[in-house]
C-alpha cells in the first residue's frame, strides 16, 4: 500500500468522522429548535394568561372605583340585569330542546365552551344584540360586584330618576371596557333590540353568573 492509498483511506475516515459530527450537530440543532418552539409556546401562553388576569384585575378595579349613589347604582344594575336576562332568553328560544339543560345564563356560558351548537347560537345572539364577549365579561363583573346590594328598578322608575343614563356612564366610568359594555347594554334595552325584560328580576337571578374569575 503506497502513500497515496494510505492518505486516501485516512481522508475517507476523516470525512466519515466529520459527516458523523455534522449529523450529530444537526440532530442537536433539531432538538434545540424543538425546545425553543416549546418554550416559545409556553411563554406566549403564560404571557396571554398574565395579560388576561391583568385585564380582569383592572376590570374589577374599574367596577368598584366609581362613587355611584345608591340610586345610580340601582339603575345601572337594572340595565345589566335586563341584558343578561335577555341574552339567556334569546339563547333558549333558539335551543328549545336544551331548555332544561340551560336554566341560567351561567349554564350557557359554561356549556358553550365544549358544545359547538350552543357556542354558535351564543355568538349569533351577541351579534344580533350588537354585543361582544368583552361586553359580557364587563357586565358579569359588574353584576357580581354589586348584585347583593342593589335594588331592581323597572324602566319607568329609571326614566323618572335619570333621563339619559348614557351621560352618567360616560362621566363616571373611565375604563373603556366597562364603559363600552354599560353603554351598549343601555342601547340594547332602550332601542328594543332584545327580548323585553321582566318587570321584576327572576328569583334565580343571583345565580345567573356565579363567577367570572374562571
């Protein structure tokens, strides 16, 4: 075996070693890419969760911040009640076969997460009323925060005390999500787009929304 043959064999062995190292590096890079993608997804999910929690905390602060009089709070809360009752009524009217399984708005909100049919009807009802999911979060938060200390006022009583409740909302509520939700709730009721609310809130009204924290 001459020197050229020996050199060629050594070169082939060296190239194989280099090729093996390159393959090993490629495998490591793929693993690192997978880890990077996994960490990125976890970070994005965590960031969204933190942002959502921060937004919810801000909403709770906004709900409790305005210094409404007892009468003003009763009027606003009555509009919120009317809208929540209207939404629930609209949904069950479109799902007559599920009426027994959807006794409250809370049951609708829970079941729409996993039930595509309920979710589609819910989204349709929101669109018909000119509302969005963010409005519902704001209204539910308001309902929970003030539900135990308010009195329901029928429409005639509300108008007797305040001619234009929208002005009150605009002046007193600075949080845009809460302000928008309350203004749209008033519009839905005043423009007659939703089902007429009962003259007195239902006995089970306090059970409409047990929690918006989840």
